[in-house]
C-alpha cells in the first residue's frame, strides 16, 4: 500500500525550500512525444520513491516492458521520500532529469510551471487515456495541459469500527443521508457508552483532505483558478468550530491526545487502537487500519453530502507518472508510461501499491485478486459520487499542511478562536504562494 498522503505532505516541508531553489535554476520546457519509436537501442531513466516492496514490484514491471520492447532499456533510480525531491530538483536544474518521473500532487504545479515536464497531450500516438475517468485525468492538469497521469486514486472517507458500534448498541448511520450533526449524535452515544476509554470520533484537521471536503460542501474551494487562496474565512472558521465542539463535548479525545495521535504512525491512531469509533481517512488506508485494529472496519461516505451545495467528494491522486520535458526519447518514455498506466499485466503486479488503479479497466481486472479490505476500497471509489477535481496545489503552497496543523492545534487548545485561525491561515498560505 502506498505511503499515506498525510505523512508524505508533512515530510515534504523539510525539503521544500531546497527543492524550490534548485528548480528556480531550470529553464522552460518543450518537447514532443508524437514521433516514431526508434528502431535503435534506447535507454530510459525512471525514478520513483517508495519501500523495498515497491522497488521489487516496479522492477518486475520494468522487466515485463523490456521483454516486450527489446530495443528499450529502463534503468531504475529509486529513493526514500526524504531524499527524493532534493535529488530530483538537482538533476532537473542540471538538465540531467530522469526520463520518467514519479510525481506528487504537491509538486506537480511547481515542476510544470517551470517547464520541467512534458505536455502528455503530445503523446496520444503512444499513450492512451481512454480508460481514465475525466475527473481523474483532471488531477494531472496544470493550465489545461496534461502534465501527469494518475497512478492511483484515493477518496476521503469515514472509517467506522462496526464492532464497537455493536458492543455499545449504537446503530450504524445511513451514509447516503447522514449529516455532520448526525456524526456528532452517534459519536456522543459512543463516548457515553465508552466511559472514557473509547471516544465516538477521532478528531482531524491535520491534512488538506478534511478542509477540502468542508469547503467544497459549502460551494467554495481552497484555491481559485489563478492559484490564490479562495476559501471564505467564515467557511474555514466553521470547520474549526466543528472540531472544537467535538473536543469540548467529549465526542473526540482531549487536545493532547488528538495531537499526539496525529503526529504518530497510523497504527497509533484512535481507529487502529480501537479507541475511537469514527475517523476520517483516505479509503486506501483501510487495509493497514484493519490489520492494526484486528476488528471489522467499514468505509462510509462523508457526512453532509446529501445536503451539500456541491459534492465534497473528489478523486485524490496517490501519485502520478510524468515525463521530463528534456527527455531525449519522449516517444519511448510515453510508451513506457502507457505500459505502466494501461497494461493489465502491469496492474496485476502493482495491484494497489500506488493506490487503487486510476485506470478503470485495470481496476476491474485486478479487483478479484485483492484482499477483502483492498476490494472494499476499490468498490468505495467506484460507487462514490464526486465533483470536479480541486485545483492542483499552487506553486508555493506545498507547506499547507504544516500551517493547517499549527492552527488546528491552536484552536483545540483554545489559544486562538476559529475566526482568528481562519484569518491567519489564509494570510500565511497566500504569503507562501506570493513568495514562490
């Protein structure tokens, strides 16, 4: 399973400044992948981050591709997340970027706007996107151009421990109609029955998924089309007021417990330790949570969707495939991305390592081979009603989750009001964007 999005976002902060400085040295892009595949030997460089298990799976896919395309050699360059972005920024600045790049949503706009990525719209001769939902493809667009193809998709969900609900005789809510007030109500029932050992809800507010959902349900968005912060202060304040209410009413744990869990590993969370009945997660985290919990967990749609001004739910790319604008072999690089994204045999090796496949045909092909929880994650994604993809994180805004975390803590500990947090958050995030 891929690294949780929230963890990746936090780690990104440590390297963002260095990556930005190096990227500033790289020039405009160009390139076209519409040419013919060469009959001469070609070597491609392919870089990604991940675990040893991902490295092994990826190498298996490389071997399948090169066996089918004997004139093309693919050399893998893999790293841990911590050093990945510094390395990539340095190679891009030195005009020595790998041909195929595993890209993250936080940095897509930065690389695309600096001309470092190929417009994959030029690659239609070698790269098909016919089996991708339009909303999924939109997650890889910057200024209307397709700079990235999503490897996999996730969607925000409520994970509920149905064993806890049964123990405390609390009815499972109907996620087709429930509201945020309903979550408070059933959460309060669990907290009362839990007698201080179990709370109804695990508080959130530490990743952009939750605030994105809240803003979208109110008919707003975090950013406008130009990449400026656009969420109204009142909408943001109501988000933090809701989280503060959960805490003060005992529906969620005390702030110290919430902050400790948010900073810990997934298996230390309230969901994984069976000390909170409801929690917000990405659907693709269900398998890891179930393994840690040892109990029956179920994915529910977000509260409030039935009454929302616009659908809050959206597709979140787990990561992307991109091609360097400076690649000497753009057609061959596009052909390899086509194999990664579209080949059923590649999907059967990768499974959900990089998220539930964004390619709907590949997803259908591998679903019977998945574990029960991975299958539930895939089915949740397929049944979800989503709105248009949010605007790609603007250049300079990759530190959003550090700002969000600081103000969530400030509100929960009552060092600032929700209104003060909203004003400060908007000002700080806009300043980061303006300075980029």
